[in-house]
C-alpha cells in the first residue's frame, strides 16, 4: 500500500539499509551464533567457493562524483577505498553477478544524511500528501487521523539509514560513524549488491521499479522491493559468514549493544513491521529459491518478478498465483460536493494482515488474510466537515477463504467498533463514534464500508458493483 513506510524507499528510488535491520536480524541470528568461532568459507548450493582477495591489491579508480545529490566532500581515504574495493570483489564472488563498470561512492555524515533525506527522499512527498496518507491509515484503524506522518518519516530515515544505493545517480552512500568498521563494511556489501542488481537488471526500467509504475501498482512495487532487499540481505549474511573478520564481529556486537533507536521504537507497531517487511520477508522469499538452486534460481526470479506481497509471504505460490485485478467503482460523484478521493490503491495480503493485527492477534490475523486474491481500496475525505469514508472490496482464492476472513473480521469489528447493530451469516454492521461500518460476504468476495453515518454508507453501497468485476 502506497501510504506505508515503503513510500520513502520509492520517493528517490534509493534502496536504504536500516541500521536496525542488521542490528536486530543479523546480530540476533548470526553474531551470537558465530561470535565464538572463526568465519568460515563454507559454500551453499549454487555458490562457488570464494577466492581470497589479496589485501595488498591497489584500489580501483572510481568515477567522478555526481554533479547532483549530496556533496561527497573530501575524497574517501585510501584505506577505506581499499576495503571497499575488496568488499566489492567479495560480493561479486559470492553473488555471481558481474559488474559492468565502477560505481561512484561517497561517505556521508549524519548531518549530510538528514539533508539528503530532506532534499531527495522527501522531495516528491509533500506534507499534504502525508496528511492524506495518515487519514487513509486512520480509516483502516492503523493511525490517529492527525498523526504527523511526514516528520516521522523524516526523523526515522535520518535515524535508521545506514547506507543506500541511489539508482538514479548510480551512486552508493555509506553513513560513516567514527570509522569504517563492521557496521559500515556489512552495509557496503549490502549496498554494492544493489549496484550489481541495477547493472544487471536495471531496477528503474527493467524491473519497473519507478515512480510511474509504482503509482499504478504499489502492490507489485512492494513485491519487487522485497525481492531486491531480500536478495541483498541474504547476500550480506553470506558475506558475514564468509569474509567478516573477528574485528567485524566485535564491532557489530558493540554496535548492537550500544544501539539506540528512539524514533523507530516510538513509531506505531504496524509501521515498524512494515519498514522491516522487505528485509525480513524478502529475505525468506529469496532464501526459498536460493536453497533450491543457489543464486541461479534467484536470478531466474528477476526474469519474472513477483507481483504481490502474497507471493512474498508464500513463495511456494510464485509465480502461478497472480493477483486478481478488480474494476474499482467510481463513487466520488455520488458523495456530493466537498468530498475528494484521497486514495485509490490495493491493500494486498500484507496490509490486510497488518490491519487485522491492530485488533486481533497475529495467530488470528495471518490465517484470515491468507487466501487473499486481489482487492481495491478507495478512501474519501471531506475537508470542511473533517469526515472520512472507506470502501474495500476483496476477492479471495476460494469461498472458504472469504468466509474465514468474514468470521475473523467480526472479531475485529467488535473490538474496534463495539457491539454489532446487526449480524447475519453474510452481513454485519456496527454503529459507533467512529461511524457506520459494515461487512458483506458474497461468494468469494467481501465488501467493507466505513462511513460517517449509515446514509453515506448506503450511498457508497449503491455505487459498488458487488461482487466486483474482474479486469483480467
């Protein structure tokens, strides 16, 4: 869904590594496991045995710094450039993707990073757009309607980005602390993987990971982001296992023990989960294919990228289980003057699960969202009256899946809206201070409407063709 944390990863089409990602994921899963043993050169299926890199090798030349974007400042010290060059060779050896040429690179201070986030990541994302995103998320029960989403993103990305590859500038940036140590080195391995992905697959044009395509199909973009981030996350783990030094392990342990992330920790739980989705779920998706046939199997996925978060969550359903495309209803005219459409999007299995999770347990919400086939979401807002309305039509893989969602949503609705004003096998309704909510079941589809009152809800219902027409 476009209004999630992933929107900033798409604004400048940079691919950030969250510091908290390798702090929590790698530190918990790998550092503790290997802190008492030396790194290994063990290979996995499809992965060639790494060739040791001569540390005495002179660093390769890098291209001139880009004329736009953050000022790289002083040239990178020779010692750091040497380490970067060595890591690049190690990544090429591990990943099996060949470089087509040098990549510009720069170190950023934390101050320069915040300026870059302001000027580039947020350049095309305005505060009014952020307010509308918060309103849509509020209708879904995920945020307060007046939540300051814009400044959360600004503060969060300034706090959490450890490095990124800008596929418009074709340049890599690593946020440097006091030195180029374990955290910076593993981040560099991750980001150089993105550079290789771009050189081999063309992220913006080849994979369609660009502003126009993501605006049309944010669900597909979320899946592609999970693919590229999962690929780089698995690679950085392999780099840690294969090439990291004892000092790298110690640096990462020190980093993890001293890590403070007050902005991330204070963010709503669903946003924390969503920020990590492309790294954690994406890694699991990529590993599914890696364990089956090594990196060659992962490369084959790039020829036919995943098209939904459902496929990311259930890699065994790739590539056959494609999303069902529904024809959205045109409802704005029926609402009358003063109303405007603030969102038209696909919720997807992942955000369906996150929405249910606000009122249900993960053990309840994950099975209820499973079986998602396709959907469309429409959100509306009346500025003068400060009112919002939402319509969500979902097609499920089977009638049984639709019933499972319907039954789970009854618990969600009771928890969020209070006691039901009506309840039947295929239709339930709630009236509360949040407005009038209804859920309808018809065959393998469900319809959720949330409106300020029953009259507006009925207006919306009359304009919806249900079951919705399919466009594919």
